[in-house]
């Protein structure tokens, strides 16, 4: 079995942001247990920025400017890996650092290179330690949190299981920090917007994620055909229990039978929409039932200001969003072309508003 394990900043650092060797030891010990049972394991870890802050004597509120955060990540990443390398070595395991960026999942050649590298590391018996390449990441093109990165890695390597380790036992019916009546949800068949909203926001000022981002990641995993488990990082035997399918381990999110491609997963769930295109019933039927491209003739309205290649939501005339895709033209041009047929358009440019290869009908 291939298992992708993601651990968040709050689960591997102390209150001062220092990497906690005891927490890393607990994780690596469990990884070693899975390896002893002949499972392949990839660890997706947060913590580079949190580890770099105290090293640079940057105490107090987390910096907000990109340049400082990138510098801090560069300092913290090596310190984070040093702890992992030393800890894995005590279990006679070798760690291998892999830093990924969103474009590694969008461009096919980079996608194949990333998959080849991770697969070869697993073949060599290495435990890949994955993180976002925060030191050079563009603020406009980034994962935003490692939960989504972990879900995309699970798709990349065709994993059997994604385990999202956090500081709570799983997903609750409400935010347990503010609602004493909240109860643990042991199984989720479908992650919807209502459930994500109930999960709340970021859980800590040291991390960028939160339960909502873990649910979003579990949703990506589900549409990759990967079973996801959200569980407490400090639960003894948590990884073995997740692999064994123990119902009490935390919250299990069921996988779907349909498996989206990596590119379409990225479009559907990982990149934010810059605008919205409203279409008529005929265009909606063509997109949903026949899998066609969106043409200007079916466009009724355009909302927002976006550029070519930006992600856009596609909604019917009632306002219901039913698809998402990458626009081939900017908002101004689409407004000019809306309702027009192909024969009425300039012959020397692409006529599709959203090409079917860049369009996903949302569940």
C-alpha cells in the first residue's frame, strides 16, 4: 500500500515555533512501523516557516510580506530536514527532500518528472519528505497550505491512502473550540460546502491550514479515488489504525469511483476562480451531457475582471455554479463576443471561451 501522510505545523512545533523533536520522533516511529509492514510512505510536512522564525529571532506576529516569508522558509527548511534526517536514521531509514510547486501539477512534463522522482525514491526504499517550495513560490501561484499539496501528491503517486494529521481527533459537527455539543463525524460520504463552512478557519497563527482546508484536501483525494483519514497526530498508533481501516481512528472520507485527471483536479479544487461566466440552458446541456467546449453563443453574462488562462466558474441563469475551467480569453473579449456564433467571430483566434480539455463539470 502507498500511504501519503501529511502533518501540520502545529503538530510538529512547540508554542514558540521550534521544531519539536519528540513530535517528529513519534511520526517517524509510526512511519517505520508501516515500512516494517512493507508499506510505502511519503510524508508531506509543514513547518519550514515556523522553524525559521526563531532561528532569525523573528518573534511576535508572523510576517506578512512575501519576501520575508520566503527568506524565513529558506532558513527553516534545512533545519526541518535536519530533524527528519536524524530521526529517520535512528530507525534505519533514509529521508529524501522533495520541494514541489503548483506548476509541477499543471504542466504535464513537470508532472511526469515529479512522479518519476517520487516513484524512484520509493523504489530505493527512501521516505520522501515533501514540502511546498516556499522559498521561491509566487504568492499568486501557490498551494496556500500543505493539505492540498498532500492530496495532489496522493493522486500523483496513485496512493491507496491519504492521512491528514492534525491537532484534533477528526471532523466535528461544529467547531469544538466554540461549541461544546460538537460531536465527531466518523465517516463522510461527500464533502460539501456546508460541511466545509461548519469546519471553521485556520486553527493556529503558526499554520496556514485548518479543518476546512483538510476537508478540501479530502475532497480532492476522494475525486482521485483515494481514501482519506483525518486524525489526531498524537493518537498512539494512528497510522497503523488508518491503514487497517479502524473506524475509531478519526474521520474517514470515502473515495469516489470516478477519478479525475491531475490537471482537472487542479482546476476544480486547487486554483481560485477569478470570475464567473453565466450560460444559457443550451450551453449547460452541451457542457454537462456532451462534454463540449464552451462557445460564445451560449454565454449570457460575464462577472468579474479576469485574464486569459485564469480560472472561472461557470453558472446557469439561476446562478448555480456547475462547472469550472480556464478561460481562453479575458473578460472584456468574452463580453464583446457573448451570444455570437462562430461565423460572426474573427477567423484568426481561438473561438472557445473555455476548451473542454480545460473544463471540469463539478460534482
